[in-house]
C-alpha cells in the first residue's frame, strides 16, 4: 500500500553528539542524510529528525522505530558490530530475526528480517545477546 503521508520520527540527541549521530545513521546504518534528517531505511516518506534534547537520563527505554532488511541478517549484524554498534538483543524466532541496537545517544532501535537466508554461513548464535525462541 502506497501512502503520500509523511511520517517523521524525532530522535533525541544529546548536546555535542550531533555529528556522531549523523555518522551513525548515515555511515553505519546507511540511511540517506539531509542535514539533521535521514530517510529511515531510505524510504522517502519515513524520516528521522535528529533533535537536540536537554534530558540527561537515558531518553528512550522503548525502541523509537523498527526497520527491516531483506536477507543476510547475520552478516548485517556482524558488520554493525564491527563498526561498534551495541546490541541489547539478537533473536531468532519462527518468523525471522530481530535485533535491538542502541545509537550513540542510547536510543533503542529494532531491526527485523523475515528471511533466514545466510549467504555467508556466519554463526551469531554464540553472541551473549543471542536468543532463540
């Protein structure tokens, strides 16, 4: 279903962290960045807006948003970990994979994948965060 509506997700950014956040969403997650906005999973009508927040506690206890990848989830997770991304959870479920990661300002993000395709034959089941349901 196609929608012409624009969805904007406000992403809290701590003082002095804007460049790290732009690098994370742009270079690490490979989202297209426009100033302080990015396209979530490069979908034109779903945007993240990096916005300064004066709150000094962990801002997002619940995930701010979820995006999905099509396949090769284990390889994607290894790539993220090699770039320093922190994982809270990495799970294999009957419906696919799911991970919870943290951005540099400790905002939680979910990543999903409906496919069990694993072209690189990599094993992530020995990670401490890994769960199989």
